[in-house]
């Protein structure tokens, strides 16, 4: 049997809340990194468009898949803080606009 130290329930609740907030921050940072990576792939696609349009389309297809995954993570309730949802949604909108412009240019 596992022994647990005598910890007040209020302390457990406070620790749980601290860990939950920390996890939300880590998830928000990971999502932001994914958005920045997808923006980098948009830059790669823009370069590819001049030399290899088919390669650019393939790269943009990967960007679109990333966008779909990022949208699901942002929409997940309590996955990240409400403030992060707003900030990441703004970054995601800019990424979508960039991808749209690149797709229209191909």
C-alpha cells in the first residue's frame, strides 16, 4: 500500500492548480512553436514556388495539415488559458492568410 504524507486538501488543490496552469503555459508555448514552424514552411514554399511549384504545393499541404491540428488544439476547452487562445488565434489567422496568399499564387 502506498503511503501518502499528511497533506491538507487545500494544499493539494493549490498544487493541482499550479500544475494545471504550468501545463497550459507549456502547451501554449508548444502551439506557438508549431505556428512559427508552419510560417517557416510558408517561406520555404514561397521560395519553392519559383523553382518547383509542385514542391511548393506539397509544402503548403503540410502547412494546411498543421493549421488543422493547431486549430483543434486551440479549440480544446481548458487546453490553454483564455489569454493564450486569443494570442494564438491571432497568430494562426496571420498564418492562414499567408498560406492563402501563397496558394493563390501557385
